[in-house]
């Protein structure tokens, strides 16, 4: 996207939102999924304590436990009629489940059991729960075939993975609903490699060339298929988590941005880091807000373990400055959900907890601005 250097835009019309969004008068907070440590029960208690209503708690992901607890292995464990193992170059598709696959399945089961235990002891469980999984294109970019090449390189393998993931993701929603009865399940579909998938910049196994780009049409159809399946399984919303805006520079000239593709495929919103957003990017976000979409904005950098998170006043200014410049009114602020700018797995537990607390404080401050506006 090109930098937009125009002066402040005129005030926009209030967005026509879905019934749930229209009823919301609060800016909310959540995190992207990963968390430091190895104890799912302790992590779940902390997360649900910090992200009480109206904020969005999430099913914990603890990659420090090793292979199978990472985002890629966790999603691979959901695949139906496909199995994986770990090789020196990463996760590989194999004919039948082995110890690596079984470990990934077991770790996910432990996380769901911990969630059920904590929810079962709560007097007033949160009304919503977020679960995360790797999207079909980034999954294909991360899994390898028997010959060592990425599954992304083979159109047939991409189709098979999509079908398998679609079935497994629907089952994941059902298991999450059982663990958190009565909660709306919101799915975060992570596509960290999507700009490189669309741009044809992912290296082959040899490293001497790159894989051919996947067409925007195939990407849009794949997202539409899995979003529809998640909705049919009972998911209240599906939000696409996308890489930073600067990565869109890898796209071919004239190609649609991942953000536009995600919303066109039926996603209820998109999650993306605030850093690097240009004026044109903010214009696109404004159009999405006006269309009733939710924007999950990665507004808070994760500090070093000796530092405190950015202050609330600075975070509020980071949102309001571009928000008002493009003509969005304060009444539209509840379309936002604030997140950290990155995953929290590499932070210390104390810093991770401070990040959640600071996000909820910033969300409450923005909610007050919305009420006064």
C-alpha cells in the first residue's frame, strides 16, 4: 500500500454493524495465544483472571513444552486422516501417526482439560473464548512432504490439507464448546506466511529458488471454505491474523492485499500489528469498520523482561491519532480489540501478565473516550 499523506479526513458515517457489534459499547482486549511456561492449569487461571468480561480469554498455547506444543504442531494434531512427525527440517506429513503426532494430540488435550477444570470452578464464566489454529496456506508452507519439499509446492497436497484441516477445525470448535459450556467460540486463524505465499518468496528445500506463488483466488476460496465450516460447527466469529503491513511489499504488482482477501472471504475481522500501518492502510481499516468488521490491533510492544509496558496514555494516543485523522468517530472505537504486537511466549510470566493488565487498562480508557464522544 502507498503512504497516504492527505490531511485529516471528514467525519465518516457510523458503521452498519452486526447485531452483536452494534450492541457493544466497549473496546476489549485479548492476546494472540502463546504464553510463557509449561503449566496449562496455572496459565489458564492467570489468563482468565486478567481477561475477565468484557475482554476475551483464550485457550492457552505453551510452546516451551517443545514440539507438539508449538502453533504448527498443535494445528497438525487436528488434521483428520493425515499424520505428522518431526524431522530436522521441521514437521513432515507421514502415512501413520507416531510418537510426535500422539504427543501433539496429548498436549492439546491437556490444554482443553485444564480449561474445563478452571471454567468448571468459576462462578460466572466468561461469555466468550478464543481458540487459535494455523491457517491452511501457512500450514501448507510449514509442513513438508516425504521428499522434504514443502506441501505448499504441490496443488494436490494443498487441497488434501485444506479438506483435512477443515474437518479437524470443526472438531476443535466442538471440543472447545464442551470445555467452556455456553461460551461463544471465536476462532483466530493465523496466516503468518500469507504475504510470502502470495508473493512467491518462500524458498524451496534446496534454497536455490522459490516456490511459485499461490493465486489470490485459491487463497480466498480456501479461507472461505474453512470459515464456512467453522461457522457451521458453531463458531461465533472467525478472525484472520495477518503479518505486519510491511510484508505486503512481497506481493506482486496489482495483487490484492491479505487484508482485503480475508474480509472478502467472509472473515468477521482481521488481527494485525499497528506498527508500520500507512495512511492508506488505516483507510482500509476504516472501510472495514464501516462495513461492521472487527479490527484486532496489535498496539502494545512486548517489553524486555526488565521493562514495564508502554503507558496507557501513550497507547490511547497511538490509537486516537490515526483514528481521528481518517475521520472515524469515537463512537466507532468499540470495533477495536486490543492485542500485544507479538506473541507472549518469549516474555517472562510477570511481563506477560503486565501486558494483559495494560491492554485492559487501555481498552477501558478508550471505552471512556467512546462514551464521551
